[in-house]
């Protein structure tokens, strides 16, 4: 299996999965993206810079750009996902509202230079949790947090309890459970259960 795969939904939307795990809803990716933006409204207002950890299929970054005038710095580990996003949302890239970065040292150095205060770090869980240790390291640098307790407290403010808690990841794939959630549960219920599931996986 390729590490990154792309699929076209009946709606025509292009979605992706990494190592068999969906990076967004395969039912209503745009609705899911808007729900994510709505969830973070308190953290978005009045910020000059929004750092997004995890691009995935990209719809949440697009929805964020549509609802905000802030500069968006989107971070993604996988080259194929970055390339796909830049091709599909080229007008946002060309307007300089969105800039895309990898997780290599040079890219992260460039990203940090672009961050203007006040800023917020946002995590799109389905796209980020497979690469948590690397995203956590970036979060530590941006927010100056050095202990798990402080990290947990910061993410609790954003409604993501126990998201970055452990340095160890349970590598057992949750793909079947994730697909079941996507098919059978409402978006709001799905998000609560996905966050709970991922908190358990990375303990």
C-alpha cells in the first residue's frame, strides 16, 4: 500500500488517506471542515497568524481561509499532500494568504520567521495524529511549553483533552473504528469520539 493515497468522492471532492487512515471525512469533508472552523472561532478572532498542524485533504485549511483574514501557515509532513493542496488551492497560495511548510528543519525555521503575534496554533486531528511526535515538537517551540501538563492544559482550552500527552504512540491502526464513526455518527458526536479514541491510543 502506498503511504499516501488519493480518492475522488461521488461529489467530485478529492480526499486522501495516509497508511490507510482517512485524513478527513469521506462522507462530507467540506461540512466537517466548516464544523472544525466553527469549533475554533474563539481562538481565531483577532489573530494575525494561524498555524495549522496537519493539511490532510485540505478542506479545513480552505474553510479557515474563507472565514478569516489572518495569515495561515499550514504544516504537513507528507510531500504528496502538500503538493496536492498547492495545486488545488493555488489562488490562496498565490495571494499569500496561505503558506505551506514541511516538517524538515529548514522549513520550520522559515515558518517560525513568518509567525506574527498574536497567533494561534490549531490542530486538525485526523490529519495530524499519525505524526504526533513531530507536530508536538513544533508546538513546543511555538508555545514555549516544556512539560506534558502544560501542553495538556493548552489543548484543553481548545477542546482537545489529552491530545498531546504521551511521547509514545500506540501503533495499532484505528482505521476500522474511524471509518465506522465517519459512516454512522453525526459530525459533532464523531468529533467527540474521535478525540477520545485518539487520546486513548497515544497514552
